[in-house]
C-alpha cells in the first residue's frame, strides 16, 4: 500500500519547523478475494484423509483455485502457471459486490471446517505453521463480515485507482499469450470501476461515504490520469515491453501496439473519467470527516483493521501504551547522546551522502548487511522512475513483489522528486531493497514456504520487517556511531507520533485541534503540515500501525531471543528464523521461533 510523501524533514530536538512523514512501503497487489473461484458449485475444496499428504493436497488445490480468480494476482504471483497445474484461467479483475462478499464468507467457513479436520500430530512443523496461519487469516477475515460497507477501495494513496496503473505498467510479457491476456484485461477496467462506483453509492446511502476533502483528492487523480494521451506511460511502457517478446514479427508488434493504444484511450481513460463523474455526484454525501469511531460500528471495525494490519493481538489500549513507552525510551536515549555531544544535531543536520544511482546504493547495502543477515540467493532487479503524472500521489520508492517461481523479476520504483544525497534516500532503498522488502521476499521464497502462503497478506510482518531493517541501515551509511544512532532514534520517535495519532483519531476520537495539540507537545507546531497528516490518517486508518507496531514486535522478538539463547544468540540465526517462518501473526512467530532458530556453528 502506498503512503503519501509529505516531502518534509524534521528532527524532534531541532528548532526547525519542517516535518517528516513516513513515506516508504511495499507496493502490494490487491488481496486475493477468497471465494471468487471455487473447486465445485458449493465452493468447497475437498480432499481424502486428514494426514500430511491430504493437507499438502488441500493447500495445493486452494492455491490453484484462489490464485486463478484474479488475473493480476495470478500473473504477479506465477510466471509459469502451467507448472502449477493452472491452465485456461479466466481473464478477470475479480468482482466487487455484496453477493461476492457473502459467497466469500460462506467459503471461508467451509475452509475453516476443512482445516479443523486435519490431524496436527501427523503434520510436520512447516505444515502445522501453515495450518495455524491459514486458520488465523480466515478467522480474521470472517470477523469483518459485518463491515462490508466500511471497506474503502479508493483511498487517495493506496486505492485501486492509484495502484492499478502501476500494475498495468509492470505487467510482464513472458510470451505472446501474456500480451493477449493483458489486452483482454485492460477493457475490464471500466466494468470493475463501475462496480466500485456502485459500492460507493451503497456506502453513501448508509452514511459511510468519504469526506469531501478526500473525495476531491481521488477525483483529481482520476481526472488527471488521461493527460498527455498520445505519450501516456501505459502506451510507452507497452511499446517497450512488446518489443522484447520473442517470436513476434514486426507486423505483429505494430498491430499489438495499435491495439493497446486504442484500448487505453477508448477504455481505460473513459473508465477513470466515469469514476471521477460518479464520485462528483456522490460528493457531499459523507457524514463524517473525523475518525472511524464516529461511525456506528467504527470502533469495532478499527479493532479489526489494527489486527489485520499489525498481526498484533494486544488490545488497542495496550498497543498505545507500548508505542508511548518506546517513544519515551527513544527520546531519553537521544537526549543522553546530545548531552554527551552537544553539537550532534548540527552534525546530523549537515549529513549529505555522495550522489549515487539507486542500483549502486542497493549493491552497497547488500555488502554492508552481511554481518547481520544471512546471504541471499542471486536475484536480479530493475529500478525505474515513477511516471511524472503519479509523482504527487505515490511514494518516493516502492517495491513490486517478484513471482514466487521467478526471483529475478524484482522491480523498485523511485520518485524522481527524491533527493539522492539525503539519508532518507539511503534508508528508503534499504526499506524497499536490501535488507528490506526485496530481500525478505526472495528469502521467504527460498525457504520453501508453501505457495498457499503467498495468498495471505500480513502487513505487520512485511512492513514491520522493512521498518526494522531501515532503522539498522543508518549504521551502514558510514556515519559516526552516535550520529547514526541519533538519526535512527529520531526516526523511531517520529513514527511513533504517527502511530499514536492514528489510534488517537480513529479509536479515541481526536479532532484536528486535538492532533495539533499532541504534535505541539513534541515541539512540532507547523499547523498546515499537521493538518495534512490528520487528513491522510483519516483516509488511511491503521496504515501507520503496520509499520511501527510491526517494528516494535520485531524488537520484542529480538529481546526475547537474546534472553533465551544467551551465548547461542546471533543476529544471522535470528533473522534466518524470522525469514523461514515468513509472514504471519506475531503470536505464531513467537510460538514457532524456537523450532526455526538454529544457532550458528
């Protein structure tokens, strides 16, 4: 999901009025909607037996069924679907409707019944973990069944209207069949957006529509999407990709290019225009421009979002306390460093790195991380710039996950507005690349996770890991130890402010004035910047928590591991265990850590 860059920087202890916001994150595919595809008319997936072999069969069938239900997910998850027994999958973007949601709930209940039937004693460690992770995920999704209209597909930063074009641009052509599927997929944008518009009308009727300010932002995105139609990036990127497809004649390439240009201009652009028109008609129907807790079931929905996004089962009050306690520790430690070295902030404030390209920086990070992280398999990656028309809405950098059967299809996008000489550029690439998202993704694939695990989205693990390694990366930049430590502490404290604000707005009901007061207590009095933060958090509830609470969970696991393993503890063994376990709720990671932790020889 994409977090907006507020394009400011801020040290909590400096007297400056600039402000920094979290702005790096993985570009995730839309979650697979379980229930969009079925193995039979009832939606049930059946297997014979309850032992290890039966469980493996169940997982394989579930994976093949669900990944085929959405062409985007299928294509980005598998480069060679046929090797997984998937042939003749329909070309579809899925569907958004109350009927589909109810069918989804029924299928989840059926799947939970099947999972409950397996004999855990007959399963190996990896299978037991998969069983518990699947059970947790399905139960979590079922717990949200009453919140259908609380969902939002059109958030300004992470909404489908922002994500889909990037996924189209990044859609790889391994063969001519991929080109044909892509050209069949693009026209479906109109129907898909019509379903989303109908969903938004339902939300409006129920008093759950977005605020006018957020609506205006989405309308502006949609309305400006078709600018420069002849040189639009969906046309230029297609032309470049189709030129590299093997076996095509010049005449075929030209025909496909003409077909794509026509579809983009005649189908995709009008789909965005129609969505903008539908939202314009609905503007003004929003009843709440504050946090979720001001809706009838908003607090309950927020509790679901917090667990879904963080993987932390603690009560929200305890999470807020945990965040505040970490902030106090960070600020206290930072104050001690400044007391020891009074000019340290000035040193940090003047930090400027040599200007290097992103690939050079990523390769440098790969070498610097070796003392703390297991070595990764060789994997190629590309670095590209975000198209200019999307720069104001997308993050300074993001990573698109590689297919589970092709580690070499890694893509990182950079926002050209990002200054490559700043520490933020350096730590952003650590977050997205090494030892962040790219590294975590290929290492989890390398560990042999069951393909069915790729269906599940655990943002707290994924973004928590990337935030955790981002903090470590300050030590890789060649700075003096105290300067690197102070910058990391400052970053952690800043993220804690966003996390506390998220809970304050959506669970405790903070108003804008409450939020301004909270930030001013920490010396940040830029009202316009705090107002922008307030608006962003209104539109992206629980988003900041997946970064910061996930990060805190990894810190807690490390403390636990150090205490438990003593002289047998090593960072490499600890990180290897986390990567082998893979994305999961943190209760399960803690439960299984001892089974995966292997001390170094």
